[in-house]
């Protein structure tokens, strides 16, 4: 099953209309039962999970521009599909915001992992790969600031995975340079993964997915 929706992250938190939309979306998913959800932002949405893992029951629940708060609000989708395993990749857009706060990020990610744990879902939390100014002329100063936010967020993710018993998959370590920037060969626009980046991601996750 492939689900792909693009929207602005600001449309999610505390928006009754958006919650109604999500609840209606969940109702349409009730007839289905899926083992594995890939859950997160545009990096998730842009990957072809069903082709990468054709022998597994998977769903792509990535949404372009999503933030941690959005995945909390979208949890009814996991309930509707009776998800047992969630590969989580979220937080990059939080880090790119000028309003990024480490304490706020920690509180929200902590809440998300706790709510997934309460549902009995096994969580595989991916750290956030950085971004790079080498591809599309992104402002190097902004990139450095955003990557510093991502480094902070990844430290929080690792800490919270230990707290909640989630499985940590350190994609940042695999895909980043020593300064926290994304290796340029994995992206065409400096932010999103190209085919080479996605293939690296698929191969890193494969042992976990094949064991399910």
C-alpha cells in the first residue's frame, strides 16, 4: 500500500479541521491490516518502500514537511492499520525551523515515543541525516546552523530511544560528513535523498525488516 500526501507542517498541530481530515483518512484505512509503517516526513514519502521490500506488508506514511507534532496527530492512522512495527524518521523539519528549541523537541519526541510504546508498537527510530550546501547553493551559514540543530536533536533521539526501549538506527552516522553535513552524493537538492541515498537507507534497514 502506498500513501503519499504533501502539506505544510504548520497545518497539523492544534488544527481541528486537520484532525477531522486525519480521522476521516483513518476510517478509510480500517479495512486494511499492515505489519510495517514507514512514518515521517518527505524523506520517507519520497522513498519507494513497497518496491524495496516487495515481500513485506508495508505502508508509506510519509508526509512532505511533517514535524514531530504532526506524527503525534497522525497516530490514528497507525491504529487503523493495526501497525506492529514503525520505522520512524522525523524531526528534520523541526530542526530547520528558526524557532527550534532543544527542550521543546525533546518533550515532543518523548511524547511520540511514549504514545507508540503504549500502543505496543516496536519502534525503529532513525537519526536525522544532515543537509548540505554542496548541491543546490543553500546558504552555508544557515546549513551549519541547521546541522547543529540536527546534531542536538540526534543526541536527544538516542537518549529517548534508550528511555523507551526503541531501536536506534543511526543513519546520520552513515550518511553525514564529520561536521554533520549530508554527504553530497546522497542528495540532488541538498536536503532530500536521491536514489543512491535511498538505496543506502534501504540496505541499512533491510536486516531489521527481514527479521520481521
